[in-house]
C-alpha cells in the first residue's frame, strides 16, 4: 500500500455471520500472527510515531512509456504476461494501428482524461486517458462499436478488480438501444461465453481496471480470499422487450431511448456471502437481503461517441 512496513492488526476469519460473543473474543484475545493482545496491536499501530523506515517508499513512479520496445510477436505476448498486463488469457496485441481503429468508436480526443481508479480504498487514485482505455479494449478483442460502453464503464470510478477478502466482482447490466445496435445477447446463454459483445466488453472492463488503477496482483494489490470467476467478464443486456417490469435504466430516471450501463458491485457476496444457516429458507432470505444492499452503485449513460 505504498509503505514498506504497514502497521496491521489481524483477527481470525470469517467475521461474517459470527455471534457477538465470538467477535468480542476476537477483540479481547490475541492477534494470531503476532501473538500479542489484539487491542494492544491496534493502539501501538495508531500511537507509535513513524520512524525513517516507515516513511520510505511513500512515492513511486506512476508513468509508463507509451510504447514498448519492438520485438517478435511471441516475445511481446510473453512480456505482457510477465508484467501482469493480461488476465492470464491470450490477448490481441495493441499496436498503434489497432488502437487508432478502436478510437474511431468515440469522438473524444485520445488524450482526454476519462476516469480515475484504484484497487483498494487505501491507495491513491490513478487517472487515465481515452487512449489507454482503447489499448485495453483492443487487448480484450473488442470492436470499435463497443467502445462507448467500455468508456462509460471506465468513467464510472468503480473498479472491476476491487480487493476484498470476500472476493467481490462487478456485474454490469446494459440497457437501451445500444444493446441491439452492437448485437448483445439477452437470451439463452446470456451469462456464458456465447456472444462477442457481452464477453469482450466485460473482459475489457476487467483489463482496464487492472492496468489503469495501479495493479491487481494477489497478495499485493489484490487480497480476495478465493478470487471470483465473474471477474473475467460479467456484462449482460436486459431483455427489456420480454420483461414484465420497467427497464432498469427507466427505473433509475433515464428515458427508454437512452443507452445506459449499470454496475452492480459485489457479484460474489450476493450468492455466496450469506454464511451458515440452518435451512435453505434462511439462506435464501439472507441472500436476498444481501442483494438489496448491492443495488447498482453507478448508473452511467452511454451514447454513440460520447459518455
């Protein structure tokens, strides 16, 4: 988190769905790492003055070269993997020509600052340009006509690579005319790998979050316990024409003719975070209650060529 000796105190996990007595025992007991009283660790961490070692590493280089050194295709792909610029799957190498073609999907200038992201609440925000978003859209295999949706997600301020022991992920629902304009799938297989727009928009959102927020490295900038398969790609359009309810974006105050992307944060918790319960009815009630607290955190309008 930018400091070589971050002061931490630790309690056993989980803390979700534990009794008040269990939690009180954590606080009044020992830190299982240091073997010292937990509250003493907290007090020492807050009250002991910082020394020279604590103050080292508070600043670090944030700039990166616009272009990497030329090389053979296989070597470049290996370099992207080794630098943690990919999601572990093969990418489309973002050449200048490919990035320029992606930028034709928007009227925004390439050097415009389009958003700010960070992997955790303890790190500084990084800001990034339209061009950098385009680079990641190319890597994901997206097409220029998808770029307005990807830009809207990038501008939301919500990372698709957040860091929590609950292994959160984001799920995005797309509404409005753009669903059909770019041939998104809202029917059978909507959550599966069966539609190019659904898959690559979600993948681009994950890649840009990882690369433009300062990293998403396990045990460093990512601390999710198990990780989350939804972090690969979780973008789907609402089947508005077949739904008995008002479209989500209309419920949020937009016009039916507006194109909108709504980001739900916490895609793991809503189905796996209910904790132990005696019956399936109690588990279902707890799941639904958890889902209510995870309503769309950001609803971002998407229009052709504009955010």
